[in-house]
């Protein structure tokens, strides 16, 4: 869930460039807690380098609810 660029990586949800080099191995983790918004945390060597709100995992489109 991160995109490799020529200079490093960027977040696929918000497009922000990540503060890590091209040789690093970022890991994305979904963090959910009752009563709080769902966020995605990106870690490098166990340290959080980026966090952004996931919102709706279907690309921001509202989910269809069937009766």
C-alpha cells in the first residue's frame, strides 16, 4: 500500500512522499479503535514514519447498503 518512486516511496492513499530512502522496507498497518477513525500507519524498522486517515477503503465512495 505504498508506491515506489525513483527517489523513495509515497503513500497510495494521500500521495505524501514518505521520509525514507529507496532501500528501506516500509510496512503498512491498519489501526482501528472503537469510537475513533480508522487510520493507516506506515512503519520503517518498527518506527512510525507516516499516518493518514483511511476513511472509506472503497476509494472515498459511499458503500451501497442493500435492504
